[in-house]
C-alpha cells in the first residue's frame, strides 16, 4: 500500500486558492467587456461615450492580462490548466478587437 505524497494532497486546496483570483479577474474582464459592448454613442459627436468604450476596453484588457500573467507563473501553471485562462484571454481579444475597430 502506497501513501500519497503531500504534493498530491495539497493540489486540491492550492487549486481552490489560485482559482479565486483567476475567477475574480475573469469576471472583472467580462464586466468591462460587456460594458464596452453595451455603450452606444448618440452620434459621432459623442466623445464621452467613445472615451467610455476605450476605458472599458483598456480595463478589460488589463484584467485579462493580469490573468494571463498570473497563469504564466510556473507554480500556477503546474496546478491550473490552460482552460482556466482561456475565457479571460478570449475576453481580452474581444476587447482589443472592439478597441481597434473603434467601438
């Protein structure tokens, strides 16, 4: 009979602890991406709405980038699979496309 190592016992708890910032940052990126998609300028003269779209895109990209940077740490990558970072990166790509196309 083999005794499981301490590393195997800690992976579930460590995964739970590391999931909290990844999920929270993904939710922040989703909120700002949703905000950028739902802001509708009243016309071409509505600079405040366009500035709000750009700000929402920048914050969504920042939150998605924070998830990606956190996941790139070797200790996090060893515990968390790539699917944990996938939704945040997709939201970041949507925000970049929205920003580049001008909202």
